[in-house]
C-alpha cells in the first residue's frame, strides 16, 4: 500500500481519451458499405393504424429497404413482452400487451416507432421518412396516473381493466391500524415524484456488422452479455455463440442503457437481413419522446408517532406509472425494489404498504439512477421533517430518537431486509458538524435582512444495492511482457471503473498500475450481469480481489514447478515469486512466457454474501426570493458511508453527480404531457430544464470509512446512486423550512420559481 495503494490515488485512466475527444463511442464507427436507419414515429398518443403505404419511400434516392412490423414478424422476430409478474389487488392477472420493435395495429404513445427506413446515408433515410404515408384513427388517451385511474377512463390495453397492471403488498395492516389509532401524532403527505427524462451525454446508438458467420453488435449497453442474450432469444433467433456484443465508451447510462430497447433492435435485425453493416443513432428529440423515462410515482404516505416522537408505524399507498408498455425494471422497481428502503435508517416496527402499477399513454418507464429508492427515502424524510415541525422538536433530535443503533446490527427491518452494518447517528453527527448546523440562525437572519426567505433541510438515507444478483466475473490474463489484463463483467459508463479496479488490482498484486489493463464490454471474453444498482465496486471489486488471490495461488504452483521447489516454499511480492529464504525468483511475465500458450489465465466468478447498504446524511440550505419564487441553493454538505472506498476522488465524483441529478429533480426537471392530447410538451432542452454548474454551490463532501460492509471481502458499499437518494429530500426539506412560517405545508416537485411563487401567494390568501 505504501507504493501503489489507497494512500496514493492513481490518475483516472479514462480521462485522457474522454477529455481529448479520442474516446471510442458507437456513433464514431464508420464501415464501408454502412447503411443507416431512421425511424418513423407516431404523432399520436393513442390510435389505430389503419394503413401504412411505403411505396414512395421505397423509390426514394438511396433507400435500401423499408420495414414494418409485418416484415419483422415474417422473419420470426419476437416481442419484448413478459408475463405479468404481479397480480392486481383483486387477484386477477392483467394480459400484458406485447411490446414490439415496431408498432403493429395500435400506437400507444407519441414517439412510438412504426416504420424503419434503411438508406445509404442518414440524410437519405431522413428524407424518405416524409414519403411514408400512415393513416391513423385517433383514440382517447390518458397520460397521467390520476386520469388513468378515473372511472371510465380510456383503456390503454383491453386486457388491463382500470389501467392497473400489478399490485404488491408488504407489512401488517392490522398492526398498522392499531398503531395509528394509538398514535399521539399522525403525519400525512401526498407526494408526486414527477417523471424525468434520462439525459445521457451520448444518445443511444447501435451498429451491427457481419464478421464471417457471426453478427457483431456495437452498442452502448450497461450489460453486454444480457444484451446478447436478448438479441439471440427475442430478435435474431440465433445461437448466442453467433452473436458478439462489443461496448465501447458510453457517455452515461443512468439505467437507460440497461439491456437493449425495442427501437434499438431494428438496426441489428436489419443488419442480419441485409448482410451488411447498419447503424442507428437516436436524435436527441427521440430520446426525449421514446426512450425509457424515470420516476413518475404518486405516494400517499403517513407516519404514526407516540407522544415522545418515537415512530410506531408507517403506511403508504403508491401508484407507479409504468408507461404504455411494461419494461421489467419499470414494474419491479416500484413494486419490489424501491420499497426495500421504505423504513430508511429508522427502527420502524410496523409497515403497511400497498403498491400499484398503472399504465398510461406515455413512454415506458425504466430504471433511472436510484431506481425507486429516492422515492421511498424522499417520502420518509419529508414525513420526518414535517413531524418535527408539528411536534416542535429539532429535526436532528427526532431522527436520533428513531435511528437503528449499531448495537442492533445485524438488523432486520419491517420489510424483511437485513442491514449488516451502519452507524446512522455517527454520520448525522458528522454532517451537522461539517455543515455548521449551529451557525444556521445567523445566516438566516442575514438573508432576512435582505428580504429573502432562508431554510435548512436535512435527510438521513440508506441505499439498497446489488440489483439482486450477488455474483460477478473477473478473468485474469498475464502475458509474457508481465502485463495483466482483467476482463470484467461490469461495464464502465464514465464513472471511473477502469481506474477503481486498476487501483485495487495494483494494490493487491503489488505491481505498477501501468502494468494493468481493465477490459470490459466484450460478451465473448466474459459474461456477468453488468453495471446497475450500484453493484460494480463491491461485487465487481470483490471479483477483482478473489481473482488476484487465485492468480497468486496459481502462480505459486507454476513457480514451484519452474524453480523446482515446493509450492509451500514460494512467496509472492511485487510481481515476483521467490523461494523463501533465497534469492531465486521468477517474475509474472517470465512465468507466463514458460506456459504452452505464453500466458497465465484465471477464470474467476465471485459471489458476495449479500446486499451492501451505503448510507449517510445530507444538509442543504436554500435562499428564496419571495417576489419571484426563485430558489437558490446556498450550501450543501454530505457525510457518506460507502464502506471502504476503492478510489476516493472517484467516489466524490459519484456523490457530486448523484447530488446534481437529485437536486435537478427537486428544483428543475419535469417531463410533462398534455393531458388532453398526450403530446409531449417538454420535448427538448428548450422546454425541459436541466441543472447547470451555476445551479449548485461548492459541495462539501466527507467520507468516513470506519464502518465497512460485512457482506463482501472488499468492505465496500457502493456509491453510484447514493447522491440521488439523499439530495432530493434534503433540498425539498430546506424549501419547506423556508416556506413553513408563511403557512405553506407542501409543494410539488420541481420547486420551480412559478410553483414556489404561487404557493406563497396562496398562503397569503
């Protein structure tokens, strides 16, 4: 560690190519004879397709082919539907409408792909789009949860009466009823978690080409092997070994690039049929209208407390908009994954949760950074701050009174989840100190002198990680030049995995980081689940750890043979195997050169013992102009428990990015459909507000690694989504603290200037 370890963090190995514009993104690929796909998309939220005429488009200059679903179906292409995973509350199972690569018979949201144009150039394909004639018979539509649940509402699918497509329940309703009847204080809030657009720097892109009898698919995917399997089983109906998925640089994933989406699959199928390279890259407008979105949940939450402020029970009824078609993540996240953190950092003895999935005429909901956990922690933390105000207790003290204590670890929550470690009071205390909690009143007084409203928000959070898959791969290959290549099943998306794993492997093997290459994104070389659910560091990192151990053990056996010694007498250090007590040694590279294939190769699959639970506390302060409603974030402090961090600067970067997205939800971002027509109102950056650098103050972030995870050998807890989980409730609590003296008791997100101004005006009335 003194030479290569965590005390000296290596420079990010990804940065040179990403910052100098020499990275390799999918859209950079250009092949001879490459064709381009452009998709014709529905202008209607809900309509029958009565006629598709592609004759003129087929005659257009450069057009190679024009495809509809009928063409794909004739080739045996399957659909993306899956059996209903959850029955409805009455026990009935909805009949899931198939989600196809191209719409057939009915379109169900604005932007749904209907026809694919394949042409020699992208421009020619775009021109031909204008020549496709499609006749629609418009149908009534619903785009919001509220409208979809109204009696007599238009049906998105005929097989889903009432537009309900799944229900799940947790807890004990009878015990909850008893607790609420006995409560001295009951706090209730209705919280709308608005729909968000997943804006990655790089739009989705795919390019497929033939290499002999194999189809090579280049795509920005968070999990290459899963993508290959979906293509093989659903779209191409080809053996998996005839498909190779390669992932280059990805300009952000955030859940949107998990697997492959239906419209992406069209280009791959076209390449199979046409036997030539075919590329598709989404326009930014397509990403707004047609890619998977995030959040869009309505929660009705209540908290029961005794006279001393101790929590007796938590009750919640949730309605999650999953869009017009189900994606597996879109259903599982609100009905199963997000609720895992419902009780947060608190010792809540009783819960009663009713969770509903709702369909609407809108783009499909999928995973988005945090995936259900920000929603549930936001509910709880908003309830806690509201309870503190109503009871007349300091919000920090109310939290301390209810924290799960270290002495209770391992602790099983009322949801049945097991926390292996955590010291929530410690991290709250450290955050209060770092934020200058006691100096708040002076800052508030100064702001009030200038005619501003000033508020402070606090949130304590815990995060569920792993994506519920506990194993990952790390295959080691040592070449005769001594360089070590580690093939990982995880996938970098810009978050710094190559650097983090290089740092870890360098420490474990005692060799210079320049001798290590972290290779990802090749379904031929390694399988694995990929990167999602903040699993890469602690599950992928654990695979690096055990892989390094296996490499050393294998090396000792080989070195014993090469040096004619007993394996027990071989010691390893700094890339060399030595006979103990002698100067006889052999290096990793020399040892690899002696092998029949001039390499040492280790296949390694590692399984961790369970979930990791990152946690921490955030404090934020806001200043509000009562005349305009403008909210300015003035201070922001976090102290986070990510267990043992692999690379602190990268961890801080992940926390910054997560906070930026969570704060964006609190203050700015909202995907809006017109309720009458289902048209997307926020269809571009002109209409959809994104946070910028001047949205944020300088963050104050601290890590405390005194509470390592006990479920994995690295001791890490994951950090990719923590910032989004803690930041949104912190900012909303700060806004409510500033507005509370005026009589404002709740405000919807985002807290835009108009919405805040209107709340102030309504309170005055």
